[in-house]
């Protein structure tokens, strides 16, 4: 069974630009969650989607948004990039509440 | 979600048993205890989950005392490849959905 895939794996952007990251969950998984990992703040929850609906949201500004498609694939978008948005963005999928989350390899975003 | 406290770092040698203790004094009745492992530039990986007493799988054991205010992850006979960050998470599996709250984790270094 294929694992969670994230594209692209690496990305370099400049301040003020916007970026879209993609996540393909494990087949059959309907829940997709996004996390941001930085050396200073650690792993922080961004949001979770389940059956195309945002079910949980972390404490991030509105510049961070996401969506989920009918095939459970998910995208997250960051607009007006700031230097502090440089991070490893991780996506995780699961069957739903109470089930183990499987993480992808992440997308390394660098904002210059 | 209950806050967790773990040692920031631990050192060990190959072949030794490693025990990482996590404190979660405010754990709620419905909360489960879950441990994840993360290698550099990779997403976290589920290791083990438990509610009370002892749970064992092919990778590790999880010991939970009767008051459930702490838990201990036990890694038998560690190898160099066990060098990673280990996270202890506490939460209600059903209500938290896909929202995992990670603490600072314990950086385990295994030496030859």
C-alpha cells in the first residue's frame, strides 16, 4: 500500500509570494491533517479535513488555508509569504477519529 | 489536550534498553497515550498507544501506572538507527480527530 505522498518535496519562494502544497493520502483514508515544523516552535497543528470539510483548525493566521477534494487529496495554501513561514510542512492521513495517523515525508519550504 | 513533559535529550549505547518517561499530570479519563518517533527531515511515525497498564508490540513497550499521570516508553536493545526524536502525546482519540498536539519531544542519541 502506498504511503502518504507530498509534492513538491522542496520549494524556494520569496517574501510576498504565495505557495500551494499538495498531499495525497493513503488510499481509503478520509482524514488529512497538516502540520508545520520549525526548530523554534516544533510541530504545530495547522488544520484537519475530513470528507472535504475542515474539522479542526490550529492557531495560525488566515494566510494559511487548505481544502480537500472528493478523492481525499488535500492542498494547503500560504499567501503573502513571510520569512517565518520557512518550515517543514507535514501532511498526515488516517481513516478518521481515533485511528493512527500516517505522515508523509513533508515539503521543505524556504522563504527568501 | 493534556500537556506532557519529557526529558529534552537522552544518550544511550547500542544494545542497551532505553526508557523514556513522560509526565501528564492532567490526563483526562478519555485520554490515550501515544508515542511517535521522528527521524530528521521525515514525518513522525506511530510507535505505540495505550490507555493503562502495559502494551507491547514488535517495536516497543509502554508502561502506564494506575494513576496514569505518567508513562514510560521502553525500547529494548537499541541500535544506532533508533537515534531520533520521540514524542509523547496525550489526547482523546475520538474527540481530537486528526489534531495531534506535539510537545518538545526527547532527542535520543544512540552511540556505538
